[in-house]
């Protein structure tokens, strides 16, 4: 009977947008919605505002399908800003106050593990606008390494960091007797300047919101690295080593047997046009991991990890390959609308 059908909810709550997916417990998509961020770190009202934002979006999604939270047999939330224990405690409270009883919630970085590791456990290195490394052991224990910035936790990767390093190398050449680099001409072209004295003024004017320039700067860095520019290669190798250290930290704190899957996700990993960045990262991990590693660059939407995690919670085991592939296809089709 239709009223006996079970449903699950998967939520991918990033810093810029949140995606909500309603699936049947047998892995068929019912509906989805894309909204703005639900991160408590983005609102003056912090957790209370996050609760209101998520509550409205979830109510809208469920009500238009004649459902409410009580009709969900499981839910999974990957939320940006769920980094520290007190943050997770508050977000857990928010979800319970919304009416969820059977759910799992953690940093959105863990969605990469669920999306890219068929057994439901492994390690995920995220290299997108920022960077963090997450891992889920064979016993279900979860560990997060990094995610709080380059200064505090060694997150010397991600588009924001790499763009700044690119600009710093150009500044060093021009004003601090640093080594010459092909990055200087590339940066001048990207910023549409010709006078070195215009560099920092232009950078500061663009700093606030110019995501497009940041992407171009990272592409220029990787292109120069691939072409053999020594300065660019030093920056990329430094970042590869930092990412490897985070991955090794996850591996060291979790229990794995046999071969472990290491997922690489995020825009920099998925779209990097030079093979050197990933190659140096993988080499460093393999040198010190002490366990066989299989690397997988995830090109599927991380939001699929939220759905698969909810299905795993509902079933008691990870979804099979047929269901997993269907989830991938249906989430991708939704995002392409």
C-alpha cells in the first residue's frame, strides 16, 4: 500500500547552497530542492536561524509530497560548519527540535566518503574552494583532519589558498627580490594590468567577491606547474604534501584492513588539468601510509553521499551497485535542470 512506503532524506548543506533530496527507501528519487546555505556560520542568528532555514526548506519539500518528518525512516545531513564537538552538539539539537529521530549528521566532507567508497568506509580528501580531510573507519568511527584554515590546521590547499599563493609569488618577484616566474605574466593578464604598482590595489578591489578571478589564478598556477615553472611547482608540491599529511593523519587514526579507498573530490581535484598535483599527493600518501591505497577522483555530486548515507542508515548496510548508480543518475539529472 502506498501509505506504507518508506522515505529517506539526504541533505548536503554547503557554505553557499543546500540541496535537499527525498528518496524512497528502495532508492528512487521522489523530489529535490536547491536553496541557499543553511550554515550557522553564515547567519547572525547562528543555530536558531539555521534551524529556521532548514525547517522551512524541509517542510516545503515534504508538504508538496503530502509527507511530514514523521514519515521519514532515516535522514542524513552533511553540514558545513560542523567541525568541532560543540558545533555538532548544537546542530544535533537543532535537528531533534525539528522533529528528526533517526538521523546521522556530520561535516559535509563526510559525504565524499559515502559517495565514493562502495563499502561505506574510507578516506576523502577535499580540495575545492577550501580543503579538509575526512575518514570513516571499518568500525564506523569518523575522523576529520583540517578544515579550520592553513594557520591552525595546515589546510594549505583549496582554491582560495592557492590563488593567494599565486599572487604572493608574483608579489615576491616584483617587490621582494623573489625568483622569476611565468606566473607574473599570467596574473597581469588575468587582472588586466600592466603596471606592477597596480597589482595590490587591483587585488584588494577584487578580493571580496571575485570568484572568477580566483578560479583563473588557480588554473594559471596549475598550467605553469605543468609547463615546468619552478616557482609554480614548488607551490603545488607544497600543497600536495599538505593534503597528503592530512590524509595520513586520517589513516593513522582509523582502522582499515586490506586496501583502503581514498576519494579525491572538490573542484581543484576534479578539474585540475595537470596530472602533477594529484601524482605528487598520491606518491606522498603511498610512501607513508603503511597500507595499500586505491585512489578515486570523485566526479559524482557529493550530495549523492547524503542520500546513500540515509539509505545505509535505513537498511543497515550500504546500497548495492544498482541502487547507487541510480542515485548518482537521478541526483545528477536534478542538478542539471
